[in-house]
C-alpha cells in the first residue's frame, strides 16, 4: 500500500476563523487528519477545529484539478458528526481524526476562532491507497 501526505494548512495564524484546502479523498480506503499548534503565541487560542465533508459531483472538476477550481465549484459542506474539538487556552495542542472507512468525496478542516490569538497551526492529511 502506498501513502499519500498533504499539508492542508501550514503555520496559519489563528486570529480569525478559516478553512483548509479542499482535498479529494474518494479513492482512499482510509485516512487521518492531524492538526497541531505550532506555537501558542502570547495569546493562546480559544476556538474549535472540525472536519467538513461534501459529496458534490461537479462534472467541471476532477481529482487532478487545481485548488482554485475545486474551491470554486465544491461549496456545499456539512460538518462531520462528532468531529468538533474545542480548544481552550491552547489546549489540547493537537488533534487527530481517524477516518477508517472513507465515505465522501471532499474533505476540509475548519477552525472557528473565539479570540484573536497570535498562535499558529498546521494540519496534515495522510492516507493509504492502492493494493499492498
């Protein structure tokens, strides 16, 4: 089995809410997303991380399209059940979601800020695909 790794966001400032890049995970039997605080800054973050998914099947895009085209046409996301993790005063400082049976096409990680923190965060998608 081969492995796929992709940064969803890298050292992004947690001073406002944001969404990660959108990734097509349809062909992966399983994957995980790991988000962590790179530093807590002088004002630790308060907010929440969650996963959002979409099954939009727009014929104008495919897995090989660039991120700008994907974000233009994949716009209907729903929160993945039980994926919200609250961050209070920078704790927990990392989150891992394991998705053992991928059942949707598109995924992203969303952060909702409750304060104007100068902390930064990174998130990475890792997946296995192919035949062993």
